[in-house]
C-alpha cells in the first residue's frame, strides 16, 4: 500500500472509517526488534515480529511523524531501545512502546513529509521511503548472551541499543545492567563488538550501571575500571581482561623479541629518546645504530609490533623549506666646506704660514713670522692659517694695499658618498632544522694580553683571532598543520674598516635584524627598517 504524508489528516479519517469490524484479536504476537537500514536511494524500517498480528499506520503533523501500530503483539525486552539521535535518511528519532495491552506502537519522527510504502513479508514489517543519502544501520536487537537465564533473585534487567556512528568503525552502545555478573557483562561486550574477550580466572563481581550512547570501547574500559580490572590486547586482536597485577606478572614471564627497524627520514638517536617512554619497564630497550640508520628494539612479544608501528608513525618525510631574504643597506654622506684664507705682508711684516718669504741675504725661505707692531704694520696681525684638507677648488689672488700685499686663498670642497648594498641570500633546509649561510670574509685581529709576556723582556703576548664579516642569514623554519611557516630568522650585514691609527686595529660596522614571523607559502614579510639622519654645521 502507498500513503502520502501530505494527506495525513484525510488518511487518519479514512483508516478509522474503513477499518473492518472485528473482534479483539488475541495477544499472541511479539515485536522482537526494530532496525533502520539503508538501501540505494531509500531508507527502510524493518520491524521483526512473531505470531499473528495486524498492522495499522497513519501520519501526524507538527512535527511530521509516521505511526505504526502492531496490534495483537507484546514488546519484547530486547526491542526496548533509546534511539541514539543520529539523523538517518530523514528519521530524527524512533520511539517504541507498549501502547496498550494488545498494541505495540512505533513512532518515527521525521524531517519532512514523504511518500512511504508499507509491506508485510513473513516475520517482518517493511516501511520504506526515499532518501538522498546513505547511512549506517541502527538496530535495537540485544545480544543473545545478555538474555541468558539467571537466578530469579538476581536476574539482570538488560536493555541494549546497538548503533553505529557516522564515522566508520565507531559503534556506540546504550545498555543498562542491574546486578549482572562481570562474566555476563564481558560476554555482552564480546557479542556487541564482535571481538574475542577472555576473562581471567577467579574474576568475580556484579555490575549495576547505565551507559547511554557511548563508544563501546570507552564504555568497556569504564566498566572494567569500576571493578579494578584492566584490558590488554594480544597479537591477533584477542582482548585479555584481568587484574593489573596479573597482567603485569604475565608480562614478566612473556618471552622477549628483538627487531631491527630501518629509519628513513628521522635521526636514530632522536627516535630512540622518543620511544623510551613506551617500552616495557625494566625489560624493553632500544639501541640506535647510526651506521645503518636503524633502531634495534627489544621488548615482549605482545608489544614489539605496537612499538614498531609507533616508530614508523614518527619516521615521516620532513618538508623542505626554501627561504630567500633580501638585505638592503643604504649609507649616504654629504660634505661641503668653503673657506677663505689671506695673508697681509710686506718686506718687514709678514706671516710665513701661507706665503713663503725669501731671505734676500741667503736666498732661502724664512722659517719664522715677522710682525712689527708700529704704524701701518698693525693690519698684518689679521692672518688666517687653517687649511681645508683635500680641497677640490683653490683660488689665489694678490693685490697691494698701501705698503702691504694682500694674498687671498679661496678654498672649497664638496663631496657626496653613497653606499648601496643589496644582498639576496637563498637557503633550503628541512622542517625544524637550523640553516646558516655566510658570504663574506675573515679578518685577522691581533689581541694583546697585557698580563703576560712573550719572547722579549717586557713585550706582552699577542694572539690572532679571526673576525667574520659579510652577508649572513640564519633561519629555523617550522611548517604548521595548515601549511603556514613559522621562522626564527636573523639577517645580518657587516663590514671591516681599518682605523686611522694602525695600532687601534679595525672597526666593524654591523646591521642585523632578528625576529620570529608567521607567513604563508610564497608570502613576503618585512622584519626591519631604520633611517638615521646626522647633520653637522660648522661656521
């Protein structure tokens, strides 16, 4: 039969009017489980039943619900379930209850109204409707092991809802225990998970707990912890449950195995330090062999495989990073000087600093200045004798002023110096590995030790040290999970300048920038800049 949810009210009225008159059916049927499964392009509700039953269905609005009544049936404990809340094919929730003494009601809460098809085949009722996405199966079926008979005074009340999360291989469980034995609980987890679980000898105890929609392995470990027990997975997937002391005693008797693990990318010595914490205490060991780039691992037979897998997960290919730095240094110096020098002199009054006078008696220049402070000679004291070193222009002229000759020197100097240094060092290194590049020279520096003496009597001992100068780039990169790059970087430019006095050695002007930056692949970051202006004026 086919129904349209958009005609929900009419369908309810029609079902009520058209229902044939009949006597109350005998309550001999059972509803054993409900499942929600996915098929190509459709979602399907499967209701497992036994015995003679009747099926009635209708829909409701606000919210959209599909209601299925199984008349003449009782709800078995294994079918009582709390839905895990995952939206499967448009079904948001599944509610199951014993509506009255003869009716089991299943209510499907849905996203929207859809056309559906209801069929009865053998021991199952199938309700299917269109779905545009696939999902993992949900079922209310309880493991058979949990329904094994128990003494009436302490029979466990168990309700299990098995579900699969949207992520593959992650199954959730909803379960309630009341005074269940630890053996029954372990057997239930084994049936639910499909794993082989072996319980230790003489392990006893009862469990009263409720788990709602939790991953089965986390629920399993929580129950074991409440009983003071631990679980250990053996090679092949078998899980052993026992007290921690019993597991430790078994580990101490387990034979050891030694394996050689080849390392491809990481350093063996670094990996050896990393895996020390996961080795079996007092029994496991690891020895790095740098010659063959390998690790020699010794541990118990049950743990050696796990340790090898752990080493391989750390030995991954390291990204390479290429860093290009551009160092720009500009130094500009302007010098301008303008001076006027003059000499006023005659035969008996003169300065000998600027204009050399010749002694007529000897024919040689005078080596002295001569000033006679009387009469007109007073004007000769106004003499300038400073020079401009390395002048670019010298203008000299002479004129006569009375009994004196005026000699004038006009001196001018203008100089512009520009130093523009641009360097682009490029270096490639591995992730988390420091790289350093230097393009320059080494200058020997003599260092005197005043507190010691050399070969001579009182000569201090001298040593020679080498000073590196030039363009230098030091960087340590780290590639983040989102492919950004964190860099600790130092870019430096230095040079050597001899001082005027040879005994004072050298001067080493240095410019550098040191920082830590976060950049995207191919992005450029400016990490330093400085402008200095120094102006001096002398009149």
